[in-house]
């Protein structure tokens, strides 16, 4: 599949996780960053989307240790949480 379609699919998956909190955290991270991702980073995020939301969120907010497989610069960026869109 072409790059644009792949990113569109990834955005959809990131924004349709099952809870509003997961949508904001994971979808917000994807929207903010995915346009600049390398092929390797896209593959990493696609694999991360197979994990449970509660696990991804726990790793991102630091309430659970990050498994070595997921402890990458992208997860460290996700931990910044400064990408979560907050309506005022």
C-alpha cells in the first residue's frame, strides 16, 4: 500500500481505540508525529497498535515499566504527553 494510505490507516487506528482517553493520547501522538516518521518508525507504531490500550497508556504515563521491545525514542516521545489535544 502507498505511504499516504498507510498513514491514513494508521491515524484511523490510533483514533479509534475504544476509549476517549486512549483516542486522545494515541491518536494525538500519531497526528502530531507520523508525517515525519521513517519506515522503521511506522512499522514500530503499527506493531504498537496491536497492544492493549491500557498497556500503551501505562507505559506512556509511566505507571508501568516499558518492555524493552517498546522502549524506543518514539515511546520516550509519547511519554512527553505534550501532544494531547485539550479543548478549552
